[in-house]
C-alpha cells in the first residue's frame, strides 16, 4: 500500500502519565500516546502490556487513576463512554458490541436510540446509505437485515459505520482483523485508508506485525503498562526492532525450525473421506500421519472449524467416513473422542475452553475428567504429569492454585488449554486458531510447543486464518473452499498469494469458470488459470473442450513444467502462441491483473495440433479485460 506522507503535525489527542490499577494489579503505569489527524497510529505490546486498557481509557470505558489527557488541544476529562461519543471518539472492537436482534440501520445508530425523543428511521436509513457509499461498501450490507445473520467482516463494517454515524474524528480499531480472512483484511485496510484520507485520526491495535507495516504511519509500544517506544515512524523501523521493543529481546525466528522428516513412510493416524455436515461441510477429505502438522487453509466461513467439530463429535455428520488408527471413528459426543485419544482446542477461549472461576489446576484437569470413568476425581493419578507440564509452561507450582484463570494473559491461558490435552497423551490434536489474540512472543512459544508435540509422535491438525502462520508451522496445507477440500499441497511450494487464490470461494469464481469454459469451447481446445513461479505451475481452474488439447494437469495441481504437455510454452512466457517441439499443442499464455493492478496469475489457451490460429493480441486483450473486471 502507498504510505500516507502528509499527515497533520497537530495532535488531535494526547495522553501522558496515565496510571490505572485494578486492585493490586497495575494495568497502566506512565502510559502515553499522541494521535494526529490523517494518521494511522499502531498501539502495540505483548499480552497484558496494557493496550486494551489504554484504548478503553481513551474512549471513556475506563476512568484512569491519574494522568493528563487533551483532545483538540484542550484538557479533556472523560467521565464515561457518552462523553467520548459526544466528543467524537469511537471504538471498533474485535468482539463487536452490536445488538444481534436489531437491524443493521438500528445498530449503526444505536447510540442515538438512547437519547430522548422518537427515532427518525427514514433519516437514519438515508444517512446510513451515504456513510456506506462513502466507504465504497454500500452493496456489502443489507440495511434492514438482522445483525445476527452477518459475517464477522460485515459486523466490523457495521461498527465502523456506527463510528462514522457519531461523526467521530478519532476511531480506535482494537484487533479488528483477528477473525477476518486475508481478503477481508484488505477491504478493511481500504476503508481505514479512506478514513485517514478524510483527515480522521485512527489508532490500530494488532498482534500481526505484517499488518502494522502494511497500513500504519506511526507506532507506540507498551510493555508492562509503560510506554517504552513513543511516536516512532513505521517506515523507519524493522520487524526485529519492533519485536525488541515489544518483548524486550530479539526473537531469532518466530517459527521454530524443525528438521525435514519423511512423513510419507509413517502410519496414517486420522483419515477423513468425503465428510459432510450441513450446512458448511460439504465434501472434505484428507489424511494426517503420525508426527505431522497439517493445516486447514481457507477463508472465514469456508467450513474449516465445522470440519474439526464434526470430527470431534461436536457436530452431527451427514455423510462420509472417518478412521482413527485404521478403525472407523464415529463419536456421538466429545467424551468418546477424548477417551479415544483426540484432543480439541476450540477458537474461543473464553466461551469454549476455560472455566474462569476454577483454579489453574482444575482447568488443567478438565480433559482428564472427560476421560475418567469411576468414582471420585482421580486427580492424584495425574500429579507427575501436572508437574511436568508446569515446567514446560514455565509456571511456578504455587500458581497452580490461582483461584481464577482470568489472572493470566490470553497467551498463558492458551498454553494451559493446550497442556490440558497433553495430560492425556493424545494421538491427535485438533487446534482451531491456536494463536488468536496472542502477542508475537507468546505465538513463538506456542509454535515451539506444537513442534514439540508433533516430535513426540502426535498428529496435529491446525486451522488458522493467518496464512503466514499456516505456511510457517505446517508441513502440508489442505485448502478448503465452500465446504470442500480442493487442494492438498506441501507448504514449501506455497505462499500467501497462492493460498489466497486457491481458497477463493468457488461461488465467487463462477465467472472465471464460465469464462474458461467459453474460451475452451469457442476455440475447440483447453483453457486454464493458475500461478507460474520459477519452473512450476499451480493450476487454480481448468476447462477442456477437446481432450486432445488437454495440457496434462487439472484443478489444484502443482506441477513442474516438464510434467505437462505444454512445457515449452510455460518456459517461454510469451504473449504469442508457442508450439511444442513435437509440433503438437500450441499455447497462448497471458499474465493477468485485477482491477487495482495486483497480479492474478496467468491464463492460457491450448489448441490441438492443426487447429486454426487466432489473433493472439485480440485474444490476450479479451482475457486481460475479463480478469480486470472479475476480481
């Protein structure tokens, strides 16, 4: 993205010397931040550093114990959220604060519904349309539909529209990308850049450093409630420097290195074949071998989480088969999976994994209770394993009796949840978004845990919306789109661009499929669309009208040029027809781009021997025009 370089030098909001304690816990100690119009300012720090607390101080949800706050160059005493709203300060949270049973319009104007007088819904609707049109998102939201039916990305859009309806000059985005797919993140960034261009001040809280470098102008870093780096220009920083500010040390490599292993020779522990679980799991197949880490890649809503739930017994199956260690596996409830040696770490820690009012020991032993049969709790049988796991987590034994899991950071909570399953020495571990909402230092330690688990012989299956994470920790990635597994590839031959294109919903690719089908039929040959890198082709879609023109690969294939029937054409990369050395197939390959100029790979037309030639330049123009209008 082009970095904005003409931000105002006048501060819209400043906070300095901010202190806040909750009981004996000091959440903020001498925290400070400066936010300017026309800038996107990143607020960073490890889990428990105080980012969310400072964000809530700024928007009036938390009153500081002390500190100086100024807004529009005047002292500003925020007594509560209404003060912040009236002043033009809004918060867009990761977990949205919307009313699910109200319509989109009603949620956009939710703060207004609490004011005296009758609401004017007609005027609200017209203003909502203006706001969404200004953002370029009018077609994305059904204004009269209930919010509960919206996707995570659509709910984020409602939150942003709500902030603009309040005419907010300062908008805080608190981890808004945590539940979004890469494409949805790009659309959110487009909106943020529009808001920046209008002269608003934006604060952006994120754990993903690649996002910070992609979209922000300045950075402030908190550590243990203190500001340790203030108002740094993002363009002048490196990732290593930013990590050092956040965690107080360098991380040599966030993805712990692991020696290559030949998993093909190891036994299959989990086999999934044609799995169906309505409405989101339609046809999923893959194999998972002992000691292997495999990722399920795809966009939000593709059916990845639902696949894990169907395997584990949390969701009813409508078809297909699952084998565990070579035997049919059909758990009707999670307890049967637990006893069979399958562990499951769900996406939502707070709602699905921890019991906040139980001690660490009790939370650690929850899976043991699921596997235990007989009278009593039988905790003593696990004492040795508990001590071993505490050492792995770096927790002193006295923290085992902490009365509440909420005394720990989100990263430590997640590590305790993973350790819960290690207590049972499972055969298979299923993990759904294992590092969601976790800082980069803790992410690195969780990745090391997963490597250690796999090295002990456990088969690990990971769902993650962070494609860089999948490629960094997994040996293979099974791509799921619209509830179907459509590719199974080694991560070494993939990158984020290839994964994004492979994961694109089949429904959104219908125009491309029709176009390839028409292209092949019109010229009596075969057409394909894919990515070319080095001497390898990744085929996204193909259509063959004449089998004699088949290029030797199909949908989802990752092949070397020499493995195809059009090796010379692929190697030439020419914008004209290239005939193979044997005088057979002739192929035109056209590199294509989307409407914003970004690469969308290459499209090709293959003609059989003896076919009538067509004008390559006119055909190339037709292909380029289609892809420029389709993305």
